[in-house]
């Protein structure tokens, strides 16, 4: 490993992949947090399985390469064990919106103190382009030769419904804004969710479409839940409507571990507490 933030691991993302921009945005945010006094040891990256998950190989930071769809569960455990950590989950759209959807929604409902960055390229890129819950209905590929014919999930709307206390949307080709969103999300106390529209250069390159549709609404008030609902309904991931970027909704509410009395107790030495806990159940 290098002493810097990018490791020596060979990068195997396809040329033009949006993951590069997401990686560099996150790298800059980590450096900013470090410069402001958060030691790198206080940050943990948890990834799922997919092209995005290689972030755990490429960033020189404490990380946990978890299971497909389960990264939010692992991250919840890390948050419970050490509430002082800044826990960042990098997940894919197939990863988080299909297998992992229940974990995602319940962590948002509980307001677990973590940031979830969804690399939403709207396909399963690593396994050759199968459709995910956010693939357009007319999407087809070699592995699914016919249109899916399904409606798409609208992830920010789902998260708003789940009670998520920070909902945002970024775009891999809008790096400056993406960094600000990541910084705001990681600084938020509680569960923060950022759906990042990401270009998949090999299977679903939406550069042209996104370029013509993304915008930053100047008069949006993220404290206004109803306004947030209206904003996310402008775009239903079905290739119609304009795509608003930025913080969609933000609300301060109690973090999960603060609201659970058992987790507030001072147990002293953690190892001896665990041993006492296990012995008490034998
Ligand atoms: S398959 Fe798509 S998401 Fe995966 S590395 Fe290639 S361009 Fe990136
Ligand atoms: Mg994907």
C-alpha cells in the first residue's frame, strides 16, 4: 500500500467508468475531513459486491469488503460497536436496491449513524449488465435480450418514505457538487443517503441523457418534506423529467444508538463485558 489515499492495487474499472469520479470525490472528502481533525482511523469504508466494491481495494482506509446486499447490515454492527466512527457504505444499485433493500430501508428508519453512497449505474456491471431495480423498462442486454417491461424504483422517494433523515442525489460527472454532497452527508448526524447517478461505460452509458437533464434547483428548501416529495417525483428513473441534484431532504432527529437505553450504558472494558454477557447465557 502507498502512504497516500490511493493504494497500489491494480485498477480494473473500464476506461470511462463513473466509479473513477466517485472514488476521487470520496478521496478528496476524506482528506478534507482529515485536515479538519478527523483521524483517518476514525473512518471506515464498508462495501458490498460489484464494480463499486473495489473502492475497498483502491482506497487506503480501514475497510470491510462485505457480502452482496449486506453492507448496510455490517455497517450497522460497526456503528453499534463504536458510535464514534464515521461509517461510509459504498454500495451498488443491484446490491442495495435488490437484495439489500430491506437493510437499507430499516437502517434509514432507525436513523443509524452512517452514510450510504449508492453507485447507481442502473445495471449489474460486474456480472455483465443484467437489469437492476433502476434499469429503464426498455433496457436489454446480451443476458436479458428482451426489455424488462418493469417499472423502476424511485430510490430517493423510497428513502423519504422510510423516514431517512438525509436524502440527496449526485451525478458522477458533477464532481464538485458530488464532493459537497458527500461532505454534507458524512457530517450529518444520523443516516444519510446519496443516490449517485453513475455512468457505466460498458453497459449503460447515459452521459448524453443525464447531461441534458440534470440541474440544481436554486429555490428548493431541503427542510420541507412535501417539497422534497414533489422534487423526487419529477424524475422516476424512467427516462422522463428533469433530474434534480443536491440535498433533497434533511432533518435532525435522534440517532439510533442514542435512542436505545441498553446501548447507552457504560460497560467499561468491552472485552470483559462481552465475556460476562456470553457467560450469563451459558
Ligand atoms: S462494467 Fe460498468 S460499472 Fe463496471 S467497471 Fe465497467 S464501466 Fe464501470
Ligand atoms: Mg450497478
